[in-house]
C-alpha cells in the first residue's frame, strides 16, 4: 500500500507530530510502526522518544543537542523529511513478536460477557471462541500506563462502552470498547465491557521496559476457561 508522505506539525517546543491520516485503519497504523522502525534504525543523537498512535507518530526532540543558532525543530524536521524519503512502504508488513495471553472468560472475571453476547446476537461461548480466535496488533499504548489498544477485533463483537464507567476495574481485565479490544494493566476506572481477565503482569515500573506489550506487537488470547 502506497501511503502519502506524512505531514509534520510542531507539538509544543520539543516535539514534532508526523500525521499519516485520521481515524482507525490497520494499514495506516502498520505504516506508522514501519516509520518508527525506520527512524530508530538511524537513531539521531537528538531523538528522545517515539510515540506511535493510530495514525500519528510523536517525535520527541532534545533541543539542546542542536547548535544554538539553529531552530531545533526545523533541523529535526529537515532530518525527518530526508529520512522518510528513503522509507520503503513494503516495511509496513514487517514481522513482529507474538505474545500469548491466557484468559479466564466470563463470571467475575468477565461480568459483561453476557451483555456483549446479547448485543452481538451470539452465545457467550461463541463470543469467547471468536475473541480468542483473532490475532491482534498493538496499535498504541495510552489512557493508562501500558494500556494496549488492539486492532483486529471481529466486527460482530463490537459493543458500545458502558454508559456509566466503573470506578474500579481489576488489573488484567480484557475488555471491548466499540470496535476495539484492550487490557487494563492496573486497577482503575474504566468504561469498556469486561469479558475476561488474564493474570499476566502487563505493567511493572521496576521492569525495563515497564510495559509487557509494545506498539506493533501481535497478541493472541488463549481461553483458559469460561465461568458461567
């Protein structure tokens, strides 16, 4: 897929934003991650961090790394334009690691499973089968530290968020919010539909990196059991 050269916008006084489009599109998101890999392969001295999202890539800049006479963001922008001119579109399908997560579906671990099933017109067992049959890609991390937004949900399972969010969602909860699925890495408030739970540690600030899943990773869910 040939995608247009991203636009580059200033994001404050120490960052740039590469924009490839708007909305949620799996091919655009794959290209965002390809661009991130292409930039990291050269890793300029001024690069602090890259933050991929669905259709954008945040580029954080060490402005002190540039000559005082130059505008740091203009210089970083010029470097990016030159680098991106050599970025192969075919890299958008590069292989990444696959992480398997074991999930207990339904019951106290997934109190909204029956509601998701009713909305889809499916049995709870069929919802579990379809959810666990998919292969997902981590499009981005956000909302809370380590919270992965996953692309690849079966469209039949798309379910609106709760009208009133829960004040507390258990860590490891597997959830559906609209056309997306994701996992809550820590306990906290949330409005997505809870269908299961994994006991995998998804966020540990003492670990490097602190997040178990990284943007671009592929994720598979393994149904360990379903509680009525």
